[in-house]
C-alpha cells in the first residue's frame, strides 16, 4: 500500500507490478490515480476528505504487508505511517520525510525513515562549488 | 504555568486570552505574518512568528521550560508533529491537541498526546442537541475505544413503552444505565417499566448505535 503519488510512486509502481506484487495507491490526485490504474492495474483510493483511517480501511490496509508513506508532505506521511504501524500493525512501514529535523525525530520514535540527506547535498554542493 | 500555543486562529486566540486572563505565562507561535501583526497589536509581545513544528522556532520560544504545549492549528497532522516534537525533543510534560478527523482521537492518545479535543465531535453534539425531537444524543466518549454514552428519547408510540427493561432485547455490547423520568432519574433496574418521553441513558459501541436506537424507538 502506497500513500502519495508523486515521482517516487511513479518509479516504484512499474517495478512492484512487474515483480508480481499487488499494489494499492492512496492519493488526492484523481488523474494520477486513474493513470496508474489504467497502465499498471493498481487499486486506487481517492482521498478527498481528512478521514485518513476510513481511506486506509477502504484500501484494505489490514491485508497489507508493506506500507509506504511517500507523499511530498512530511506531516501527513508522519501521521499516516504511525497509524499504519501502530493501529493496523502493518509489518513493514516506511516513511518519507524531507525535513532533517523530522527525519531525526521519527527515526528516534521507531519509524523506518527515508528522505534526501541534507548533509549529503551540502557536501556535494560544496564540492561542486570548489571544483 | 508556562503554556506554548501553536496556531492562533479562532481556538488559539481565545485560549491565549483566557490563559493570560487567568495569570498564566503564554507564548503563541503563528505562521502567518499578517495574523501575527494583528495579534501583536492586541495581545502584545506574547506572539512569535514562525513554524511551530520547527525545532529552532520552538527553541527560541523557550519550549524547553514550558509546562504545556497546546497545538491548535486547523491541521491534525501538524498538531501531532508539534506535540511529538515537544515531548521527544523538549521533554514538555504535557501536550494537548485539537483534531477535526474524529478517528484520530485514539491515534493521538496512543502516540502520547495527553489531551485530545475533537472539535468536530463537539460541534456535532452541540448542534444535534439543538434539533427538536432529539432522537439520539452523544453525551460522552468513554475511555474504552469506540465506546460512548448516549441518550435516547422514547417516543410515546414505541413498542418498548409499558415493558420492563429486563424484557427488552438490546445489542450485545449496549446496556441502559439510567432512565430519566418526568420527575426523577432512576437507576436501570431490570424491573423498571419504560414510559413514553422517558430519556434513556445508555452505553453503546459505534457499530451498535443504530440497532440500539431501533430497539428503543421502534413501533
């Protein structure tokens, strides 16, 4: 089950489908959902209201083995990943956070966190500037 | 007490005013500059402009010595992040949040938010109580998940009128705790006879609400 349908979801879905996994995507972008449904036969749940647990149940989260909270909104990812982990006891929960403070906070609170490493970007940028 | 308030629209503003009037030390953190300016003009230097989920902002607000952090923005997930950051990073002993998505209440409690106020539920309960006839009123959410106290008004032509409580079939997890009659409230003994216009106070769970209502009001 994937929350969010940005670039990362676009990259992951073809790979997951090719490997034979069942995929459900929850997102508020109806057009992107429709495209994923058409091209990769994923289940889509269109989010229109702030009723997160209802949408998770509509997507049958209790059957999910892996939950990816990878929208481009840190706060929403943090909430929904914790619901998946603690309320629905999904085995593997991965949460994308871009804010380094939140990466640290939620790693400390036991979430598996992914996101751009700002210290890496900083080092890389400096290296490029200094040639 | 030193109370940090995150978000200063309706709830935050009135909470700040009430706490200041009660003699507490208050600092409000608000994201919008124009809103901050308005608040500064009225409340003085208790307003800090910034993101209440940014550690640097919280640090400069002295959240480390706050007794309470109240996250009252209109966005549930932002309130959760603010509370978790306050508790984990700044060891604030008591965190409070408002929510609009009713089902977030148990999640927030589970994740360590001490006080969770469900504004949607409060508004609906208030409005429901104002509708004439008042079929079923939600009185209180109990500590047990999904369990609540409700009040049902018995119609004069209901099938249960004239029956003893012990004879009435209710859903398995629902039971009557109190019957409010015209002159007095009575404990729900099994030989108590129901009459039209009685107010029945019952414990029920979300799934059984409708069948409890049907059992008590059906003709």
